C-alpha cells in the first residue's frame, strides 16, 4: 500500500541522483496509520453511542484509504495545484538549508525554517557575512541557490563531529539533531527518561525487552499484563473458552494434525 497510496513515490532521492527512485519506508507505515485511524474511529463511535444515539455502528476502514489520507499536505498540494511532488531525499523543497549533512563521524539533520535561524547558523559556522549575501538573505533565495550554499557549508560540517555541531547549533538556537542508528536510539538519555523500553517475564526468557506504550496517563498508568505469545501458546485456551471445545475434541484435533 505504500506503493499504491503514493508514499513510495514521494520518498527517496530524485531519479537523477545515484540511488534515485521510489523508496519504501522502513516500517509498515500503512498498517500503523490504519490502526491509528481505527482507534480514533472506535472511540468516536463509542462516544456517539454513549452520549448521542445509544446505538452502535459499523466502522469501515481500508489500508489504502488511510495511506492516501496520510499524504496530508503533499496530497492536498497536488489536488490544488496539479503539480506533482518531487522526491527530495532529506532536503525540504520549501526551506533551505534544511537537510542531512555529514559530519566527521556521521550525519546530522539540520532544519532552518526562517531568516533569523539562518543568521544564527551563519554565526555558528563562522561565516557571519553569509546572511548578508543577496543569494542567501531570504528563504526563497536560499532555496534557489541551495547548491551554492551547500558547497560552502558541507566541508565545514565534515570538519567536526556530530556532537560538536549539535552542541554548537543547539546553543545558537538552530534546530538540529543526530541521525541515530537503532542502537543509538535506545542509548539516548531521553528514551531512558521517558521509559520507552520495558521488560516482562517470558516463557523462553527471564526478561524480555519490549517497546513501551508512548501514552502517559496521569491517573490510569498503562499496565502490561501479557507478553507477546509464543506460537500456539493460547490455542487450547481460545478453543475451550470461546468455542467450548472439550478435552476430547482438542485431543482428537491434535492427533489428526
């Protein structure tokens, strides 16, 4: 559905660049988005039943529909203008400099959304005169002259580490952040502080690490009652309690394969 719903068409580098072409997002985006819409729809239907009509209703959702809806401003932009959105890799088509830059030990993501942020960026890079250059003195000009701007800045970012630039730019009030590998994500102090990893006892492991629910309720904290099941773990339970199968029938089914 990433392909059918347009997500792959707007993800990846332009065709003219090495490795260009549509790219699949690294997670099951369509399934997750549809699930989010489903949870909202169910809550809305319950609210209507409990406070308006007293009646339940059928909720109809499709994976493709929710993926198209998730195109958001990109989809609306095409409908209004008729202009096909282009794949831009990591850069923003409407702001500059706003893209990934390589540092000495890996990449960071930089997002400069207005002229005052660009002035602070120029100071932090040791190029205070950059913001006064008519090629870069407003966002539209910076977008038009992005390649010239990058030719000046890319060697500067490469000269120092990720940590150096993140600290320096954060102090200057310029939005930026590391492009973390997965192991770096789970080593991040923010992830630890937000308790985004939890563990449970499991039949095959004493402690099984799992992703925590990101929702934090002040009065009704999330409770974790069951681990993800092993294959067939609840077969007998489901057949007995929901379908009323007795031991004899379960034994016969198992014997018959």
